[in-house]
């Protein structure tokens, strides 16, 4: 449903879309990005533009443009893991839920057995469709920017699916009659390159609401957080610290320490950064200025008109 709605919105706004297209390089004149090199079934060619927003998730554009970035994660970080999630049908979600939250079920210990057998951790989630269960998984230590690691991850999950589902049927209540509904059409990544921006989000920003004059998004605390303060995301986390002009980075590749990124690279944060980057692009073009010199107050006013909550 979301795919359909977003596609219609893009069409209504006159956006020219190119599916099945990869970005392979960047064209620069001095410090200014002038175009991106793309490859698809039509060939390899340059798409020119006045401003560019890197929403690749892995920072493919800013890396090609020569921007500095970080890529390290800790083994304890959620973002250190990649996955190919799958869904199981014909599941009794109520039986599963009662078992999971029973203090005597040893839920985590039981699922730890799966990791010993198949090499990766799983975490089943109830979906709005009561008979269908989402099974998240976590393959550790793979580099999202290494194609062999991506290939190996997909092969590992699919190679173990039949035996893994049989184990789940036999060992997890509610799954006795489970059937494979589908697996993800592409691998899911959680973290890789992170821009070196003019502001770097740290755990101090996560643990307490640090106020910024250039705040372009505020995200309420959510249940996976051990801290209960809202997070203010400043414009500077999207702006390269290098002298690269006409480029912003939105999504999970924003400027941040690895532990802060692990807490703030979820869907709400990425959506908010994307909208803010779009607003900044519109204001910069209308004002005939660069991302670096854009009037942040105008950007904030634009976002507020679009219904974005900003504290100041």
C-alpha cells in the first residue's frame, strides 16, 4: 500500500523516476557535484542536476564524491547485522504470543539454539494478519558495501530456510503447521557508511535532548530506546564537512557515531531526514544558493507548513 501511495505522490508532483538503476560514479567540477553516472538496461550515462540528495543508505554518492565518512560498527550494534527476512503463514499468533511472554518459556534460550544450528539469530514478530508471522534475522559481521558479503548472506538464509522452518515447527509454539509465505525480495541492510558532516550525532544527543538552532526533525523516544528523551536532528548531520557543494546525505548514512546511528537510523528518522533534505533542496533552488549557505529558517518554515513538528 505504501509503495502505491508514494509512487502516486511522485507522479502527481512531476517526478521523473528511473527504476532498476544503479549509481556508479559522480561527476564533479572542482568541489561541486554536477552529475551522477547511472547504469541500467538502457546503458550507462550521466544525469545532471543543480542539487543532489544521497538517499542510497550506503552513502554511494558522497563516497564517490570524495567525502570523508566512517564505516565501523561494534559487534553489539544492531546495525552490525544484515538479513533476508521471511514470513511464515498458517501460524497461531495467539499461542506464540502467550508462550513468548510466559516467564517460564525460556524464549531467548530456545531461539539461541536456532543460531547454533544455522549460524544466525531469528526473531519472530506478530503481524496485523493473525495467521502470518514476520521472522526477522540477523547475520553478523557482513559489510554492506562488499558484494560477496551480500551474496553470501542471501545464500546462507535461503540455503537454511527449509531446515530452519522445520526446526521452528517442532520447537516454537504456534508454528506447528507453519508454511513459508515469502522471503524478502532483496537483502536488508542496517548500517554501513556514515557521512562526516558538519555535526556528528553522538550518544549525548540520544541520552538527552540537545537543542540546535538548525533542527530539522525531532523524533520522540520509542520503546526500543533505553533513554526516554526526544532526539533533535540538526541540518548539519546531512551536510558534508568537506568542501563538497550541492550535496546532502539523508537516511541512515547521516553523520553520526556508530552507537548513536544504531539508535537513530530507523524508519522514522530516515523519513524525517528525507523530507528535510527535500525542503532544503527546494529552498536552495528558489533562493539560488547552495546547501551550505541555504537559509535554515526558511527550510524550517517550509517544513512547518508541511506539518512537521519543530520545537522552535
